């Protein structure tokens, strides 16, 4: 069995690692000249660690990452709720969220793949797909064509694979502009804590540890660092930027022998930190179903799971960022209730850990 994986982000790399682990021949191509070098996604969930355990990648992630065992919610600069993140018994074997920059996650996945004799073919762009009787003919930008039994498009929101298949990507773009900053900072009092601040008029700010003295700050307003209501002694700004959010999902995840996974099939807000993890789950399930001979059910199963995650992410985003006085009052009441009701705290923790 020979499989082409298009895209060398976390989804594509996971697919390649899992396919190779199952004894299949894998080629993985990436149109960029090298790995991203950027820390886009941060949180790795217990399910992702479980899926990456058999290949040995999970242990490498755990050796580098920061284990988030606490979440703190503020109303502006006033502490409203502290949640100790743990589950008894832990689902999937882990009861914490692991923080690690995406570029390091990708690097560790590439190392595992290279140890199995597979190297990412960078600067290699897919330009054409033609399904044949028992396979797919893939054409590359240099004009060369190669035949594969299956193709998995894991090439992101602007997926060439999806466009070549002419699969619609319905959904909508959110009107506001979000901002991001990756910084080095001294003496931040929450080095292993997810910190969320509710600001005025529907604003939110999230600070997430990436590594020792390194943090990601995200806001649904411009210039994320300026939105931070808590004091942070920033010593270096590694990167700042702005982005808009799309909420989209394909109606079907394959056409013939060509399949989609990760952001090529779905995208949503960063609320809940499920984007990369959903892609990792897509990739692992694709590899498992290809081995089991159950690929016919892949599209329906992953569409169902993607729709659930997108709906949950949107519910939380709308609740936390609402400008409506009644909703904001309900949010405040929910924080008060969670501080006094263990079952409600347990429910919030389960959502954080497991979605």
C-alpha cells in the first residue's frame, strides 16, 4: 500500500507516522521550503497524547512540554475562579493539557518519521490529481507524476487537495480581528497555568505558557499585549500578528481515493484549543481505517466529530465574548456557581481536557 500525504504540519506528519508504523509505504510532501518555525497551536490534549503514544512521539512531547494543571479565570484583573485540572480516573491515561509550541511538535514528529526512513519532501507542490482504476495519479509542480493507492490532503485551510477535488468549504468568517503575541517574560506568576481574562464589551485575553519564560497571548481585540490586564514583565517580543477566524467544514471528507484531514476539512476559532488536536485525530483515524479496511466510514465519522467540536467551540466563544448584558451577567453567575459547586467545576474541567 503506497500513500501520499500532502502537507507536513501536525496532521500530515501524524498521518505519515501512523501509516508507516502500520507497515505502509508513505511519501509526504510540503510546498514550503522548510518547517514553519512558528508556534501556532499550543495545547496538546490527552486524546492526542494517547494517539501518539504507540509511535513513541508522546513521550518526546512530554519530555519537553509544560503540563497545565490549573486554569485561572479573571474578570479584568480580578480573580474569579481557579480550576485544578485533573480527572479521576483520567480519560485516555492523562489528566492534563500539555503546552508546547507547534514548531517543536512538528520537529518531534519529523524526527520519529525520519527514524523510520521517511523524509519530508519540502519545496514539493501538488498541482494535479487523477483517479485511476486502482489508484491516484498525482502531478507535482515540476511536471513529474507519481501513482499512489491513496492520497491524504492535510494541506491546511487553503488546501490545494480540496480545491483539486472541487469540494466546497461552506461556512463563514467572523467579523472581528483577533491578535496574537509570542513573548519572553520574567516572573509571570502563572508559569504552568492557563489564564483567561474577560475584558469589557465582549473582549477576552488568554495567556498560555509555551516554554520556560515564554508565553502566547491571544485576544479578540487588536494588539494582544495591550489588552493584558495583568502585569507581565515582557523582555522580548518574538512575534506579533493579527488574524481573522473562519468557521467552516466540508460536507464530505473524500472523493474516491483522495481524503481530507485537519484544516483542509474544517476550521474554527481557537477557543478550546481543539484545532490541531482534531487534525491529529483525523490523521490517526485515517491510518487505522486504511489498515482495517473501513475507510468507507471515515468521512461520516470525522464529519460527525468535526461538527461536534465546531459547535462546542462556537458555543463557548459566543458565551465568553458576548456583548449582551444578560449573557455577560450569566457568565459572571456561572463563575460564582462553579466556585461553589463541584459538579459544575467537574463539567468545566472535562470540557477543557476532553472537549
